[in-house]
């Protein structure tokens, strides 16, 4: 069986399994990918149903602390309408040894399930000197410096066009929504460009200076490939980074994954409050 057919069939099989586990619930959900230490958002949803990644056919399982490895369905309520949300509580990364097809597998499943939009979150290192650990940043654009592209090769062809316009990789309408919600909440939502690198090591001070010169405001090890996969399938994307540490050469302390998790815990309430309000308003915003 050709690779392209196998990859597409695997996504279809995973989507069909999720439909069987959460019957009558997956009607145009808003998809969410929750990064390191940010899984607490799902606790704010109602009528929660969970499915471990390990139970889903072909679904890769994360090995990094802070990535639980669960599909979580729930409802974000507001006064006028309930918004169905299907969240990936944790993601896999290239640096774990996964192929690029596995890194974007969950996003392709969300698209197969008819997701209305995709909200990508991550923990990132701050490069903009005006940022501080604990800030939230709206992703306006990205730099894919991973050395990989999920649109290359035969396996990507069944999912959409081979040549994808990335002029507005991050949906302008959803960005306006996020800014409006942040303003109403008096949340100081920063804005900037996210640089996605391979990892797993943190960047050197020289690399951070290079990224700053290139226009990056924050740096991390995820998100950019997921955005590419989503845009190939015409899925609108909103990206939010939690600045969990300042990058090397800016931070006065040694970088560690524990710092990332600790800062994510500290800003969890602000992050959750912002995203819950955004999630509730996405369907009406895109209608």
C-alpha cells in the first residue's frame, strides 16, 4: 500500500474511533492543542469525556512531562450558545524522535472530524526584551526553523493542496477576537512572531540574538508544523504562547523544563480565563 494512502487512512481510522467513543458530540468542534503545563484548561469545560491517546488507532503518545496524552471533549458555555471543544491534552514533538507525520497527526484528525477552528497553545521562551516570564503572546506569524515540513512528500498529498499560501497563517479574524477579549479582561496580551526550532536543547545566546535579528519575539519547539498541516486543510488557526521563561542570554538564570512548568502553573488562571472566553465566541465570530 502506498505511503500516502496509509497515512490518510490512519487519520480516518483515528477519527472514526473518536466518533465511536464520543457519539453525537463531535459537531463542528473547536479544536485545541494544549502545550507544556497548560492542560488545566479542560477542567473548565462541562460534560467532559476523555479518551487516552493510547486507545486511538495510530495516535502517537507523548513522552514529555506536562503532556498527558488525552483527547478531551467538553462544552464551553456562554449565555447564548454552547461551544463544543475537542482538546488534545499534550502533543508529540520532533525531538522525541517522532516523524513529522506523527507530529501533525492529531491536527489532521481534528480537521477530519470537521473542526471549525484550531487554537494552538505552547510554552515559549521570550526573546523580545519587553517581555517577562508569565506573559501571554498572541502569535501573529511564525518562522519554521525546524528543518522539516509536513507538506513535503507523497504522504501529505491526500490532505490538501501541495502549495499552501501562508500569507495569513494565523487567522486575522481570530486575532481580532483574541485582542478584544484580552482588552475586556484587562489582560496584557503581547503580540509577536513565534520561532519554531527542533530542540530539545534550549537555544544558545548567539542563536537567540540571531532569532531576534530575524524578527522573532518568542521561541519554542512546536506549533509551526501543526499550523502548516491545519492551513493545508483550510482550518483557521489561532496561536497563543505562554512566555514561561526568558531565552538564554536574556534570562539571568539557568533554563530548565521545571521552570517552564512552574511558570505555566503560575499563569494558568489568566491563560484559562482568556482562552475560555475566546473559545465561547469563536463559532459566532467565524459564522
